[in-house]
């Protein structure tokens, strides 16, 4: 192979190896179908020709069609094009088309920015204005970086090398374009994760699940707090007595006349003190290998916000857990990201102050069920919230 060919290989292969080192090849959790689907891509490319071809480098376009078989593995068909001219006194037009079928691996979850690598086989077609047509098999290898604009649209930077299998010419093809996901499957849809499991039962229909209900036999129609216990309001006596802040304590004995409506108060009308730590298990179905919380599970997070608003003098520790699938260190990082996601929603959507929240990752520690079954692993993927008095 010529000197320039070896030089271009020395640029592409280290770039590919660098991309491969950026993320561990692990799959935490075990939802293999999440993230499958079709995508299309296209944009600018420039073909830097092997010097032995004696043609000018050219800016042109590329187009691609791919299918994700798993959240991180895809097959794709790509066409790179160069409409150029030959060098020398008898210059002529020449059209190069590089067709390839490649296997692609992304080193981050499908909905997060990160590196990818790909390799495959194909054919190079060359047409000239003098009617010379040539076809040659090619080996293609490359790497790149995805920049997510939103869940479906991605800006993509890449560099590929195309090696002719017969003439051993090596062309380098940098590119920049857009990628659009057309129909990703979502393992977190409501049909798949209908909340009919035992942990969501609410026997007395008071809006508080049995696993968090401290008063599981509340009477129908009775207003309850975040623990499922009746909220005591002042009885109406012979004359109308003002209760300006609506906390159930009359103004004439209310020591804290400006409490918020949702706050639980004591007999003086001031914030009630939480005397014991309250624990809540949030069984949020995260997408595979991701910390994004589907909107269908926001009500789980809202339960925590509602309770903390009822007891404003409290703090909460959010502990993220995973099942035992995947690397221990990666699962520890993933569990911390999931706890941080719950914390961000509490702050940004439900207006809980950041200084009342602490997020921690526990990885696969403290399983509450066996990791040998799918049902057990599902229970172990959770976020546990411990709420206590802020002065403790």
C-alpha cells in the first residue's frame, strides 16, 4: 500500500480506538427491545482521495438508512458521493459513489450524546465522461460523535476510511449532517407498564398507595395527608370564627396565621413537626441504561413533593438502586444519575428547594428481591426516598 494510504490509515484507526475507549461496553438492566427502530441520515461529506487516483478532492453529500436492533447496535446502508475532476492536462469529470453496509455500535444510550464506531463492506462505482465505468469492492471503517438536539433529531460528525479491495486505494471521508429517528420503540409506554402491580394498590381509595398508607382503612370522602391519615379540621361551633389561612385553626388561637394551604399544622396553627423518618419506594421504570424519567411516572415523584409541602421543615435523601445486571461501577454511576433525575424533577417541576434534597447512588446494593428473576430485578430498580425532620 502506498505511503499516503498508510498515512490516512494512521489518522482514522487511532480515532476509532479513542472512541472505543470512551465508554464501557456494558448493558445495565435487561430491557433489550427498548430503543429499536429506523433512522435516516444525510448531509455534507468531503472525499479526500488517495494520491494515486489523480483526482481532485471534492465536497458533496451523503445519505443513509439504518435500523437499531438494540439500544446501542445498528445496521446501516450509506452512500457517499463525490462529483470531481481528474488531475492533469486532459482533465475530465468523474463521479464516485461509495455504497456500504455497516454494523454500528454506539457507546452511550441511544438517547444521549456520545461516540460511535462502525465498519462494513460495500462497493465503489466510478463513472467518467468518456464512458469509463469501474466497480470495486471496498472495506469501510469509521468513527464519529452524535450530538442530540432532542429525542429524535441528532447532529452527527464522523470520519470514515474507504479501502479498495482490489486496487488498494484508501480514501478518507469526513462528514457532518443530521440523523432523524423515525420510530423508536419505547419500553416505558403505559400499556407495557400499566400500574396494576401489587405495590400500586390503594385499598381504601384515598389516593395513597398501601405501601405508604399509615391509615389503610380511611373512610370514603375523608381528606387525608401524604401518609393516608385524616386531616383534622376545626369543628364549626355556634358562631362563625375566622380562619384566614384555612389551616383548621381559628385566627384567635393561630400562632402562625399565614401558613400555606397544603401545610399540616399543629394545634397552634404552626408547621407540624415530623417525629419519625418516612420512607417511600418509587418504582419508576427507567428506559434501558438511561436516567430519563418517562412522564407517565411523574405522579410517583409528585407524591414526594406533596408530602414535603405538607411538612415544609423536612429534608429528603434520594437513593438510587439498580439490579445486578452489568458492571458494578457503571451501575453505581447509573443509580446516582437516576437519583439526580428524581431530584431535578422535584426542584424544577414541583418547586421543592434544592437545599432540602440530597441524591445518592447505591448501585446494586440492598436488593429487596432476587436478581435471578425478571420480576425480582424489576423490583430492585427503584429510587428510595427517606424524609426526616430537617433539624435531625
